[in-house]
C-alpha cells in the first residue's frame, strides 16, 4: 500500500510523518501496547496519561490496542520491567539522570511540569500547625512521606525535608490518618482526586503553601524500542501543534489548577539535583506557569 504525505504538512510534521511512514505501511498489524495497572482501586492517576497516550497514537492513525498489564506494581518495579522487556511496554514517570540512563525517554513533559508543583495533604483540622511556615526550615521540623522509589523522595530529602520512604502508595494516606506523619506533598494534578478517594472528611489541602521544583514527567520505553518512541513523540508533537494536547490537559487539570490558586500561595522553591541537562526547560510552550 502506498503511503501519501498528508496535505498541508509543515516541515516539522513532514519529518514526523517520515519517521512513522514505514510503520503505517503495516497498518493491518495492530499490536498491543501494555502499561502497568493502577496501584489501587482508588488510584485515578493513570487516566490522563492513558488518554494522552491514546491521543498520540490516534494523531498518526497507527494501529494499536492499549491495555493494562496483569500485575499491579509500584513505580520502580514497572520501570525495571520495561528495562527487562517483561510485562510492560511503556510507563510514565518523573525523569531523573538515572532513569534516562536506564530507559529511553520521550522528552515532552506530558504533565507540563505539574509534578513539580506540590500542595500539602494534611489531616482535616491541622491547618493551624502550618500557618506560620514561610520557608523550608520550619517545614523540615514536621514529618512527611513519599514513595521510596519516586525521584521526589530524593529531591525533598536533598532540600532538608524530613520525608519517610514508603513502599506502597496507599501507605501515604494510612500513615497520615494515624498521625505517623504530618503531611504528604502531592502534585497539584493529583491531590484533588486523592482527597476525594480517601475517607471523605479525614484529610484537607493545606491552604497557604506550595512547593515547587523543576521537573518533567515523560513516557519511557526500553532503550531499543526506538520505533515506539518515535511514534509516541510524533503523535504528541502533532497533538501539541493542533491544540488537542492542551485541550486534554485543561480537561483533566483546569479545575484543580483553578482551585489550587497557585499564584496566591507562598511558594517554597526547591532545587532538583536529579534534573537531566537535556530537559527542554527553554521551550516555554511545553510548561505550565501559574
């Protein structure tokens, strides 16, 4: 079957089309692309990422079938499975120098940097304990928690914060509820859903503070899966060019960002020692700013 260059194609789109044209010739050979399933019944963090991945493939008309894997696994294990070419084809994660050495990143920040904008999930009624905090030093006297295999854990520890490493996602909320920790720094893109999914009335979002460190969440694949990486990047760039990427971002994150009122918060800036030099911080179109 002869593949025709799309009409009214820009140079960037033409180059993207060239990278996937050989794959389009085999459109009948639909393949399955596997991603890790959510870590718990109330874990809605995957929904936006899966829809964005689906959008990227749709923009190129590529045959595919996305499906969750059979095994629930934490982030670190999912990334190891990709590295071992077992069970999982693609996953999304905050980037780091180490992860970009292990796996092949598609360097388009799918979260527009939102993982680096953190609000504090606290126990309902505890806001007064945070009212006088205006820098990292007093926050460091309280106790937080993060996933032990998340880059955030090392970033926050490097900033001097006392965060406890946990191996299970749900442990963040059970530890907070039982008073073993005082807060959990959660992304502005995730905290609303988590507040609703875990014991209504037990938790609240601290009203004054925000943490910020520069970071990017990428799709990652095995380093030898260069064709899959080119497909995903070409689809994402086409979605960026026609605005559908931004529309999906607003669909999922517009209301949470409005409620977060980041511009009115006291923002505590944190250095990210894990940020790779290749992170496209210079391209303002890729990033969210309050």
